[in-house]
């Protein structure tokens, strides 16, 4: 975010429990502190399970390094959307997405660069 401090971006970080010991009280408040980041806590992992259930429709947009999900919800992933995309049923198809972030972050950065350059 610092590299593109003047870019008109919005980031929605959705946090939920995936590992024993995860809890809202342990939420890393020092991560993603840019004012364009909106944080949400999803106690019931609704967002992650919705993405997993709609995964077949999203497959063609995945980053090349994306690994197959192994949990009951997609987590630690990025989803890049065009401006004006709305959450609806089924989940909107992203421009690109990747899982896990640490494996697919290079693709995410390239896709952000391409989007900002438009």
C-alpha cells in the first residue's frame, strides 16, 4: 500500500478463526494499517465457506501458483475485483485470486500494478 499511497484502492481484510488459538482478541492490529483497509471479523467463516462453495466458477481466474484448498473455508487468499463489483449470490467472479497469499503474492502485485496502470 505504501508503494501506491495515492492510488484509489480499497482493501477489505476479512479475519476469522482457522487455527486453534485464533481469536478476535488476538487480531493483529498492527497489520494493514493503511486508511484504505477495512477490517471485518467473520466469526462463522461465512465468507470463506461461500468462496469455497463457489470455487468452480472462480478457477479460471486463479493465479498460476494457487494451491488446492485443504480446509472447509478459503482463507489466507487474495481476491482482486474491478471497481464497482458487488457482493451477490453467487460470489462475484474476481479479476484474479490466489491462495495462499505468500505463494501467490507476486501475481497479486503484478495484477495490482496492471489495474492501477489502467
